[in-house]
C-alpha cells in the first residue's frame, strides 16, 4: 500500500491534480464528496493495484487516506494525552479504518450528505463502541 500512496503523491506533484470542477466538494467534505475517493482507496488496498483508476481518482484516494491518517493520529494522540485509552485500538491500520468507513458509507446512504469526519467517527463508534468505558 505504501507504493500505491507514493504513486498518488507523485501524480499529485506532477500536475495530475484534477481541476476545480472535478475535485471533491468544498471543505468540510461530505460523505457524498469522499465516497468515490474512499472506494477507490479501498479498491487499491484490496487489489494492491491502481492501474484501473484515473490519475484524478488516485489523487482523490490520497485525500481520503489523509483523512483516515488524521483520524487515527488524533484518536491516539488526544486520548493518550488526556490519560484515556484510544477508541480505535492501537495497532489498527489505516487500511482497516478505511474499510470500516467505506462499509459504513455503503450501509448508510441516507447519511452521506453529512460531514465526512462525523460519518467516519460514527463508523468508528459502531465498530469499537467508543465512549463505553474508555477511561483508564
């Protein structure tokens, strides 16, 4: 997966970034904005290939993976700095979190108009039951 993400970064740096009309919606992103990007990232994780994806979709997948990295980082950093256990277990990979979020978005199309980070946290809460006895 590292090679795929490096390829996505390189394509972005080489001018493969899509035009404004092709980019996901304005920040903050909704579930609808990032669903195709996250599905593309999940596809790359499963197949270990990006050959069937456009340069634009590979760049968009990188945006989704960045969101997943941010969730994992802040989940652990904020919880540990407050003396709590992280909601998402330490050792959970970005790929695992991504699959969890994509599955949630597929299962809840009626919520995709909502803020993407809110939906990602709802997916996290559904899987790891955050807030239930998390304090140490």
